[in-house]
C-alpha cells in the first residue's frame, strides 16, 4: 500500500492511499464472503452459493462499495498507528479509482491534533508567583453588613417608599425581554437597580402604578441600550421597613457557635482569606498559561473550535432560560442577532479555550502526568455531590468519569507548573 501525505490548514491532512491489485482483491473476496450470507439462492444452502453466482446476484457495484469500505476501514487505523497521529472526529473519504482487477485509490481528509513545540515553560512558570493575600477591614465590614441584612426583620408599611426600605415591584419596558412583565425585590437606594429607576420608585405606595423614563448607564452590557433612556411601567407590590440588628456579641451568638463578635470576625476573616487565596491562585495559573500559550503558534483543529462554539452557545441558552425565563427566540430578538451571529461571536473565546486545552495537554505529556482509575474513582463521588438524584439518573457516568479525568489532569499539570515558581 502506498500513501502520499499532504498537509492542509486548520490542522488537517490529506492522505492518498493506493492499494495494489492483489491487496484490493483480498477485500473484494471478503466482501463476497460477508454478503453471501445475506443472499438466498435456489438450490444452495444460505451462505454456500459459489462466489461467481453471488457476485452476479448482488451486483458488481454493491460488491465494490463493500470492498472499498472494508479497504478504507483496514487502511485507516494502520496509517494512524504507524504515524502516531491523534485523529479528531470522522474523516472525509473520497474514492478516486475503484474497479475489480485494478488498484484501489482513495483520499482521506483527516483532522488531527497539531504538533506542539513547547517553549521553556518551566522558566516562564517560574517567574510567576502567587501574591500574598491580605484581608482589610473594609472587606470584613462588607461581609458583616451582608450577614446583618440577611438576618433583618421586615415589617409592612403603608407609607411612601423611602431609601433603605425593602420593596417588591413588577416592571416592564419595551426595550427588555420583549416588554414582558418582570418581578424583583431589592433595598431602595443601594444600587440594586438603575439610579434613575430607583429615584422614581422612591415615594411610591403599595398598589401604586407609575410610568416614567430612566436612563441606562454607559457601562450597560448591551451596547444598543448603553446611555439611552427607556420607558418603564412599574407597580409597587409591597413596601417594608427593614430593621437591622446591632452588630455585637449577641448578634455573633445568633449566628452559631461564636461567643463574641471577635470570634465571629476571626472566622469571617479566615473564610475571606481562603477565598482570596483561591482567587489569587487561579489568577496566577491563568497568567502562566497565557504567557506559555503566547510563545506557541500552531493551527487549531477546526472541528474542535466548532464544537467549543456550539458548547458555549448551548451554555448561553441555558443561562437565558435560568436567568430571564424567556424563549431563546425572544432573547435573539431583543439583542437583534441570529443564532449564527451569536455563535460567530464565540469564535475568539472558543479558540482561546481550545489552545489552552492543547497546551496544557502537551505540558502534561512532557511531564509524564498520568491519571489512574483509582484517582478517578476517588474524585467521582465528590463530583456527583453537585447533582441531584434526578440529574444523576440522566447523566452518562462514562462521560462524567472522562470529565473527572480531565479535571484531575489539569489540576496536576497546574500543580507541576506551580512547583517551578517555588524553586
């Protein structure tokens, strides 16, 4: 068997295969053997008719198609193994020449994982340090304020809504969610809503309805609304006075096993520090990967990028459903974009994720990082705790194990990179 390899863009190769007459004849004979068992011939037991009669009955074209298929399935894995390639998805087959008693020629277009030449990633990672984490009084106070509000006592009031009141409203605007009526609850005057909006809600009574214009801030995520006015219709559903407990030893005792406010603060400070340490660790890891990836250039497999774009798109659909509770078609209408435009907008992010994935994978191979079945089985129960029984019944455990394997692998690669910054 002869092969000619041609490199294509986007991490693809085109391979031309040529089988000799003798090589293809073996596949042709096997095709007859495979198909004769499905043919009933008068005067012969099933599967025992002579090959020439079977060939006439089945038809030469059908036999050639079967023989070609057998030849491709035999040649493809051999080529992949001999050349130590890692294919992605299904290959594209093009038959060039096929006839009984002649060489068989065909082409395969194969997407493969790219060859990646790593820079001195140890040196790059070694220069990036995890910064020291400190908890300041402002952060501690903000956490205490949050706890104080979460334990607040509410009493309904019949008077006008004032700043620091807890209000529940219904509202709508033609510029959001197709004018659908939405409901929200928030503390007046603390930035839970647009400032212009909250200023107009102040002074409303329970049951009152009001229509007014409020301006979207310049940093609104939707560019078509940034800095622009919109007409809102609002109905006040309830106004409540919010009574906050004094932050003292008694308040600390009400939260659990804390004898004093000092003990509560120490516990909160420790929790905040852990969160900040984790955040700083992830920042440093991101910087390591970004600087290593910046030193590498290779073609990204188009199939992987396309798949990642689709995955990001599906995540967006779930997010829209969970947060806005509207049909996705309505969301597309509100942002004035098509599905294809949304998917195209994910191209840069998808390419970044795929590149990072492949770079991490290559570093893991260079460092001989392997994940055992025992490690996966140890991690799996922790992962399953994030799902309900109903969700678990719908999840493919095999896929969950693969996800677990990937997560463990990435963690070990990052731990290895971090070890170079400690040298």
